[in-house]
């Protein structure tokens, strides 16, 4: 198989669904564009469950190699991003089990310094008061449980809706709504000054 890591800038923007259909038809360039489009996002999500960068990279590489091998049998997912996130999570869990690592998947904490910049940060970065709120919020997030940290990441960084989060976290849609409500309520309890207005702004910006 030819190198598929580089995209053609002259080809213009193509939707995920279009690229997926093309790669199903043996288009290596389209497959490479998908890999390039989602590599950093997959690595960022994988880093929530393992601190071993090489392990994460190996899982991502294995995932894309398997996709290529099985391309003719794949259907076009409603959301390529969600499909890839779910696939990577399952692959990391499976490989971790096979390797019988001592690292405890359930106890690894969300590390906010690895997630990049939340969309709200770039939207209000010039407001000094808002920068203070953001820094304070980043200090509070690690106080949450692992699942609470993950739902915050998926909702506000990946901008997934409740149905997508439900599929990814193996919860019911109502379960996601309840967990998200409890998480935001807990954050508000942690931070009684100014948090409510920030969360409202956050929700509005990301709606």
C-alpha cells in the first residue's frame, strides 16, 4: 500500500463521508486524508486512557491498517469522528487486556494540559477576567471522577451531542444527560464564584 499520510491541498475540502466512500473504493489518497484529519484528535483522546505515547500511536496505526484491510466490508458511518473514537477506545482496551499491563485504566485521570485548547478559550481569550475563570476551571476539572472528566472532554472539546456520547461511553442518552448535569452541578459546588455565568456562556458558544 502506498504512503497515505499526505493530503493533496489542491483537491479542495471533502466531507468525511466523501473521503470514506473513496477509500472504500481503494483510494489511498482519500484514506490518507482521513488519517491526517483525525490523527491528532485520536491521539488526544487516547492520551486520556494511557500515558504511554508509543502505545497510543501503535493503537492508532493498527486501527487505520485494519480499516484499510476491511475497507470493502465497511459501511459509511453516520459520523466518521464518532466511529473512529469508539474504535480507538475499544482497540486500546483490547490491547491493554492482551498485554496485561499493570496500568489501571479506570484510575487514570483526565490531564487537562494534554487536551489542547477548549473552543471557549479562543472565543474569549482577550477578556482578562475570563482567562482567570478558564485557569480556575482547569484546576477544578481534575477533581472530578474519570467518567465526569471524560464527559466534559467529549461534550466541550469534541463537541459531541448526548446521543454520540451515549454510544461512546456505553450509556443511555438519559444517563448522559444525568451525568452531565451532575458534573456541571458538582463543578458549580467546587467553584461558587463566577462559575454559573461561565458555564452558561460555554454552553451558548458551543451549542
